[in-house]
């Protein structure tokens, strides 16, 4: 006899976040938006893409963790979030395995 | 166990059900009228709606298969024009893949059994479950409209730029049908995942779940994470076809290989959407008809997950000669070989389950033996296709056609039929006629091999797929194949007849005619609308046959 | 093209035997495992058949050792096949340094071949035996795939881009040539034959010749007809870069990047000149999209390929010195059979 | 189960005795029901991520292929409108988060007002998007169909009836992907606003209590997800090459 009831084991617990946190996150998001616009006007070479994407990731993380309560959610919900990011990366990276290597063999082979 | 079960008399005899009675009220007679079916939220009734609709679509797809096989009797294109032939094989593929194989086991057996096996009253979102059936029907209606309106001639793969720029057929209508039915599949997967996580009966821990549920959980992962990619790809294709935008068309800057990447990102894992539920069914059948807990439970469970995950990394093996780089091909090839390992693990575990079992040969078990044999050949020939140097030769030949029919028809369809026979008493409360069922299992097995084994040979000889006319030296093998298809077709019609017959006239089954284990056998046959008179409390793993005698005593 | 009902394709190229050896190994492996599992299933099913109605199986839950064994052994075998398959694959895709080049353009629903000597063929291809032959492929419309089963090679022909396949035919004879990528109505009619000739017969066949001169000469004429020389003429070219010696070199672009001037680059520069402008030049060249066919593009490419840098020695002709002149060449667009 | 160990009789479990009117028959508790709904939404979002992922893959490939074309085309977009829309959408994320918060604390009037604010911001976003589309595109010509002309790019660059070939493919492809991504995003906004209207109606009737406000929370998750998509779209579409 297993005393543990499967249905109970994954229950989320209500977590009420103080309002001030929402305002702080909102302020951070607005500041980051301004930063990303500003950074776009500075020539950072190849880094421009990295900075823009980096800031976007931070902003998305703020929304996910606080607005969407993932920081306070069950492990399962956190796993769903991580899994979907992981699969998105699979789609990107493995597709890139073709596109990045496109020049490697075709060029010298077709030159002669 | 329930007292109303008479044990089976001998190993080979058909199940006897003397003394079994139908429950007074069950999900089939709880309410009547067409609204009670078309507006039902009962997962069991929705499963039956799916059963009827996919069976209808199966015969539509089968009709086109027959047309293709008849045309290929002779090397010349004498039965129909090339355009008609191209539409026939396209519609065969589209209907069978998107409207039969993908929903087959999950939407019927999965829908019916998942809540029962978990001890739940329904799926987590019953209305979404109904919605997904309607989406399936709307998608199928578009597919049928495409057929009636002149057909689609792109092949089920919809390769651009042919589909987006060149084809004069009903590509858009067909694509919309596939797009909509994709969301049916996504919603089914969503429902299964949430149900598995949130609706298990008390005590039903992850490692007590039937392997059928594990397989469906893995399948649902693919449905959720893969299907949307093909949906957007189809949408982009429609965008391109309507507005000539040039994402895939190289003449205006696009890349046709990108279409193939995005298409196969889903459509390769989709093969596992088709076969994983079949593996789940087989895991149940092997245990039930060996009266034994499955050998290496956790290895089978995790191999399902491994297949689901690794299956996402191998799509490029459809594209070895499509213009991807050899380096990329290496990556896809090595991971493709890795997928073979968990599949092999499953086969070995099923085999080992028979060891010291109590094996009986009822129809579902015959389908199981058939599945193991055909899946072995299908899986092993997958190695041929995964190995780069060999794939260059056999890619897009009948070798490939034979390989994936061994997996999808030899695997999925055998498991589907086996599962349908096994759970038929649960679904209808009636037994199927064992003699006829054994005959049809035999016909399917023989007919299948006769149809598709010659295709390996003709494929290695170099006959390309989707050929309306072919060089005369391939004729003998093609005639064999068509002959086999005839037997196969008869083998498929037979169950439809005796299943329909048995629904009214079959003997009453009782709640557990096979003396199998699992929560679905703990309730009546057919089950009540909310599945269990009392919510079960699970105290041990699903297939604990060895304790049964003690428990009965 | 074998008579009767063959069960195995002819081996007519150097890689065919390597592919077949891998095939036989895989068949042996598959047969071994199929027989193993089938025998075990049959033996267990009979030996442990149900003998009385209430019998249940023994409570055997699994064996870690067995699981490791049947995970490990398939893994090792799979890796062996992977390495073997990959090595055969690289033999197929890695083109030797010296090849006889033939251009192929797929079009709904025919294969058009152009030899460097200017000969054209449709749905038929003549190649010499014992010579590495490279076919450079593209397509005018949709995807096609050139498939030569007797040589165990195939490759997609992709519109907008060049792909290639190569083989070294070992046995003179006539073999199937298929389109293996579905391309519409007459996909199954997009077939033909490839004829392998002994080298001396091949030379005789070539001397049938081409009325319009070599492919490079055809390109030169086109170069003049399209007035390309107004900007690209040697020595005078101020508006457009000089083309002598460009082919195969690394070109520096206005964007600061570099690109190898291969066939794809030449093609892109004609059809979409603004995409990769050479450093020091203005993007003033008009596009020739829609004005030159794929075959003409190949002729232009071949011409540019033949140009040498000012002052450089004459180009290495490779193994295929294109024959000049001739009278009996098939006309373009007309099947020569 | 054979040993008769039962949690409770189905159909009338103890939880249902004093059952919340919102508890559906097949769940045991409101908590289980809410967990299921929230997990369902998260799984749906996972699906949405992959849906947009397909388009982002196309974006990635063509940005690698055509860096110059993407830079040129991106600079044609209106960074001010794009920036304002980013702020608007982040603001609406805040208001929807506050609506959920008010539901948790049972402040009925505030739920309604925060939802109204979300609605207004959502509509503002779409209106700005509409002006962005039309101001740049439609006045000149939406040349769908015609041979040799392609719908977005020709109008966008105000080159009139310039034949297809004159607009560099890489510029056109950026615009094509811009329309696909922002169009699909806008479609999600429209759907979101539709759901929002229903929830607003429920909120006005006082349907949400601290014990049961699942629709607000689930809708909030969806709305935040749509916001996140925009957070990525803004730099990827508007800020490709602003430093030139």
C-alpha cells in the first residue's frame, strides 16, 4: 500500500507576489527596451546581434519568471518551459549544421 | 477479480464467456440520439467517433493504394493517365499518413484507454477532446474536397517548388486539410500529457503505469513539439503559393532545401507518432498473453522517451542527396543509428517477456508475433537507409517504400488491429469471432509480406518511387506485389465485417475475458460513463500476474 | 538494362562494389538478428505455451546485465555500420581532382546534357569508361534527381544552385538513367539511358562534334551578344571587374567579405549582380534574370572559366580536351535519337 | 479495485459534497482542476513556441544568406512606432499580471479595470500596427498576383511598377518574413483580445474569486507569451542595422 497519492504529489501552491515586484519588473523591461534601442545605434560589429538577442532573452526571462510566475511554479511547469526552449534550439542548431557548412565542401569542389 | 468471469478453458480455444452479463448501464446506452454522440464529451464515445471516421478514411486511402497497385501491374501506363496516377499515390499518402496513421492508435485506443488505464473519469479537457475530433473531421473534409475538386499531385511531402510554383492541382485545399488536422493532433497530445500528469488515480505512480501510457506520453511529446512546425511550414507554403513570395522558390531568392528541413523536422518524428503507440500496444499484448509482467519495464518505458527525443534529431536522413552538406549528413546519420538502439531494446525485451510465460495464441497475440517479425525487418532495413553510402543508391526508390510500409503498416497497423481485437470486448462488451479473426490475421501477415518484400528487391534494382511507368524488367516483382496487395486488402475487409457483426451478435464478454491485468479490466465491459463506479486506489504495478493466484484466493 | 527478371543490379562503377559490400554486410547482420529473434519467439511461444487456464507466468522483472548487453551490442554494430557507410559516402561525394565535366540541366520532363566540347544530348548521355566523370547539375524549374542505379549514385538537381555527382564507369554498356525526385506529370517519363563507351570509342563519338563550337566558345559568343564586353572587356574594364583568371580565385567584396568565385558565384553575379559586388566597383550591373537560360548560364560560366588572367599561361584543359568543330552535332533542343 | 480500498465513490466524491460550482465532474478538487488547466496552457505555449520557431528558422537562414539585404530592409521600418508598440505591449503585460494579482486578492473592481487597461493597450498595439502596415504599404499598391510583381516589397520601397527582378530578392525576403512574423503575431493578439472580452464579461459579473480565477490566470499566460514573441520580434526586425 502506497500512502502517497499520485494526484496530490504535483500540486502547485498558491504564491501571491507583492505588487511592487510587478512594478519593478515592468521598470526593468522598459529600461532594457531603451538599452536595446540605444545599443542598436552603436556599431559593435558582429556583437550587435548578440547584444540585441541577449537583452531580448533577459526580458523574456523576466516575463516568464515573474509575470508568468514560473519562479513560483511547480517543477513540472519549469520543465515544460525548459523543454520547449531545448526543442527550439534543436530546430535551430541542427538546421544550422547544414547551412553553416554549406561553403565548406561545395566551393573548392566546384572551383576547378 | 470480478466473480463474473469464467476462465479460458484451453490455450488455443476461443474465449468462453458463459455466464458473463452485460452491465445494465454503460457508456453506450447511457443516453441516445445524435446529439448525445456529436456533442459528447465522453472520451470513450469520442474514441468511437474517431474509430468510425478513421476507418472510413482508411478505406479511402486503401482505394487509392489499390489503384496504384493495379496500375503497376504492367510497365506501361495503361490503366490511367500519369496525372491520375500521380493524384492516386499522393492522396494515398496524404490520407493514410495524416488522416489514418497519425490519429489511428492514439485517437481511438489511446482516447478510449488512457483515462481507464490511469483510473480517471475522463481526459483532462473533455471539450478540447471533442474539438480535436471536429478539427479532424474538418481537415478530412478539406482533404476530401481536394480529392473531389481534382486531386492533389505533389506527393504527400508537398515538396517546394513543385507544390508552390508548378503544380496545377488542389494543393491549397489539401494543405489546409493537413494544417487543420495537425491541430487536432496537437490538442490530442496536449490532452494526453496533462491527463498523464494530473489525472492519475491515487497510487498510480509513474512506474506503475502501463507501458501503453508511457508510449502515448512519448507520442504526445512529438505531437506537441513537432506538429506546429509542419503547420507553419504548410502555412508558409500556402503563403508562397498564393502570393509567390519566394521563401522556398530559388528563382526569387528562396531555398527549397529549407522547406525540406522544416517539413522533415516534423515528418520524421511523425513516423514515431505512428509507431510508438503501436509499441505501447504490443507491450500490453505481450504481457497479457504471456500472463507475465513485462521484462525490463523501465527500459521499455525509457526507450519510448529516448525514441521520442532522438527521433527529433535525425530528420536530415531524408535529405542525404537533397543538397545538404556531407558534414550535416554525417550528423544526421550517426544520430539515426542511435535511434535504432532503443528500438532494438524494445524487441529484445518483448522476446524475453515470453520466457517462462504462459503464452496463449489468441488473435491479438498472433498480431503481436506478426508485429515483432515485421517491425524487425522494417527496423533493420532502416539501418540500410541510415548508412550514408548505401542511402545514396536506395533513396527515393522502392526500397524506401518497402521500408516505411514495414514500419507503418507492418508495425502500426498490426499493432492497431491487435489492440482493437484485444480491447474490442472492453469497447463493445462483445467478443469477436476467434476463428475468423485468426484467419484475417494470417491473411494480413501473408499478404503484407508478399506485397512489400518484393519491393525491397525492385528498389535495390533501382526502380524509383512515384513512377507511373517503369522498365519491363521490373514487372515480375511488381505483379507479385500487386497480388499480395489483393490478399492484404481482403485481410483488412474481413475484420470490419466480423467486428460489425459481433457488435450485435457477438457473445457477451464480461469485464475481463482474457484475465488480463490493468485498471481497464477492473471495470465493466462496456465501462460506465464515468469509467469506474469507484475511483480505484492502485497498490501495485499494472502487470503483476504472479500475485494473481494469491489475490484470487 | 538487364534482360529477363534480374534480382540484383549491375555493378558498373568503381563505387558500386563498395556500396554492394556494405549492402551484403547489412543483409547478413539483419538476417542474423531476424533469425535470432524469430527463433527465440517461436521456441518460447511453444515451450512456455499455456497449459491450463489459470496458469500465470513466472515473475521475472528483468536483468540489468541482459539490458546492457542488448543495448551495447546493437550500439557497437550500429557504429560500425555508420563508419563504413560514411566512408563509402565520402568516396561517392568527394570528387577526384581530375574529372571529365558534363553539365546537366533538369527540366520538366527531360534531362539536357552539355559536354564541354559543345555536344548536346537529351535523355541520353555518353561517357567514357575508366574515366572519372563529374556531372554538374541544376534545374530549370522544380526539383529533379539524376539517378544512375548501375553506378549507385544519385543527386538532386536543385533550381537556382549547382550540385554535382561523379562516377568512374567500369563496364561499357547501356544503363538506366532515372529522375528520382518527383517532379510532376511525366516524372516517370523523365528517363533515359547512359551509354558507357570504351575511351577510344568515346573519342570517336565525340568527333561527331558540335556545330556551334565548344561550350566555352558558345559562351564567348553569348558574352558578345549580350554586350557583356562593354564593361568586362580585358584591359579596358573600368566599370566592371576583369574576368580573366577570376574563376576559382578568392574575390574581395565591397562589404569586406570574401567569396570564392565558383560556378554558383558566377551564376548569382549574372542573375542578381547587386548581391555580392566586387570591392572597388559600383552596383551598376543590370540583372539578367529571365534573359539567359540555365544552359546559357552554363556556357557563360564555362567561358569565364576558360579565361586566363592577363599574362598567365593557357588554362589546363584537364583530361577532356574539348574537340573543336565537327559537323554532325545534334542541335539544341532536338533529341538526338 | 479488488481489495476494496477506495479513495471515494466516483461521481459523488467528498470534495463534491460541498463542491465549488466551477468544479468539473471529472476532477476531484479545484486545485487539481487548476493545475491541469495551467499545465495545459503551458503545453499549448510550448506548441506555440515551435509554431513561431519554424518562421524564426526561416528568418535565421535568410539573415545568414542576405545580411546586406536584411540591413537595408530593416532600416525601412519605423523604429519609433516599433518602439512605442514594444512599450505598449510590455505595459499590457503588466496590467494583465496585475489583473491576476487582483484576482488572487479578490479585488473585483480592480480585476475589471486592469482587464480594461489590457484591452485598451492591446487595441492600441493593433491600431499602431495597422498604421505601420498601411502607411508603408498599401497607399502605393498591393500588387498581388500580377506577373513579375510581388506583393510587399514593391509597394514598400515605392518603386511603383518596377518589375520583380529590380527589387533584390534578399530585400523582398526580409519583407516577406516580416509580414509572416508580425502578421501571425497580430493574429495571436486578435485572438487574445477576443478571449479577453469574454473574460472581461465574466469579471464584470463577479465570476472570479480567490478560490477560482483560472481563466484570468490562463489568459494571462497566453498574453504574456504573445508579449514575449514581440520582445524577440522587435530587435530582430527593427534593429538589424541601425548603426549605419
